[in-house]
């Protein structure tokens, strides 16, 4: 599988896997000035890259766990999907869920990108689904432990 990356003029840091076993490559903020996020503020952070995925793949944009747990910075859409036919700049929709202000600095790693295979099942409309032990139970129906 090959990922083609077009580097835009405002990009200074290409995506990279920080460790040999990393599933996601880090994406950095391609910004000239810091961006202040007050509590519950949202911002769209450019990465300075465009990508071309092979047919049958998607790019998943995910939060960085350190930013999430230490500072409450996560993604507005939780996990974002970049479809194989999208050719625009990859941008990161961040939100500050903490009670404190947070400043995103130029070149700061703000998210990670995971490339995944996409299966497209044939849809079959049926009158009923097969029963299970759980059936329609959801939202805590299996207990807390």
C-alpha cells in the first residue's frame, strides 16, 4: 500500500510514525502563529498536506491521547474519515473540552492519521434479523462490570 503526500508551501513537518510499532502517524499544525483555544472553543487546524489514498482505503484522523488526557484537546468529530477520493488539504477539527485555555503552537503534533482498508458489503434488506442473547439491549444493558 502506498500513500502519496503533496506538501503544501505552509507545511514544515511531514507526517511520521514516531515508533516502529505505531499504528498512527502524527500530524502537525501547519500554522504561523499560535492558536488560543478557550474552554469549548473549536478550531480547524491545517496540516499543510494533501493525500492520495489507494482505492479501497481511508485515512482515519484520531486524537492524540496525550493532548486529550492532559489538556482536554480532542477532535470535534471524534474520529474523522478521509475518503479515497478527497484531494483537499487535511485539516484537523479540534475542540478544547477542558476548563483551561490551551494554545496550539506552530508545528505542534495535534492528531494522528491511521490508514485502514475499507470493505463495502452488499446490502441485503431482510424482514427480520437473527436473534442473539443481547437482542436490542444497549446503552448499559450488559451492566457496569
